[in-house]
C-alpha cells in the first residue's frame, strides 16, 4: 500500500515522501493517526503543490542545518556520570543527557534527533549521530567520564 507521509516518521521517511507500507500498518495506524494519507492522484497533486510552495522554505532550512553542522564541527562532548570502580556506569547515558550537554555548549537540538548505536553503559568513547535535516547528518564524539 502506498501512502504519502504528512510528517517525519523515524525509520520510515520524511514529510511528503511516498512510501510503501503493509496495508494493516497504513490503514490501522498511519492514516487514523494523521501521519499519512493514501497515495492517489488527487492527493499527489495536492502534495506536489505544497512542495512547490515550500521549496524556498526548505532550502533555507537546509542551509540553516548545514550552518549548524559546521558550527558543531569536530565537537567532543564530555558527559560525566556516576560509575563503579570497574568502569560500569549506574544506569545508561541517554539522548536526554546528550541533548543537555549540547545545550550547555550552545546548541539547542531536540533529543529525538539524536541517535546512539547501542546502549552506553561503560566509561569510554562513543559516537552519536544527529539528524539535523533529511540531507544533513552530523556525527559527534562522546567521552563518558566518571563523576
């Protein structure tokens, strides 16, 4: 079943993308929640008109995301947390802590746009990916230290 997304959905696509999903997922979740509409001719024409009108706005958003990625540069975040003697931390480092550390550095990035591969449960160095725009991604280094 083809649907047109009305907003960004993590792991599926971005707003105005036409994606192929299983019929039950489309009918029972995406469409009733307002996350997608059925991909037919009339809806495709409406979306094409919306895309045409929003093209200059999208270019500005992309430029802003690229500027932010350049400002972030090769940033290394130092995150302090409580840890045991073996180097195992109490709990885990989450995207919330990474977003807070970025905010302290002057970058206001939503925690939902930050992705960590796996759980961070040991002291050490890790990588996190920030999705600034659908075409602009940035990888930052994390250093988890004992508090």
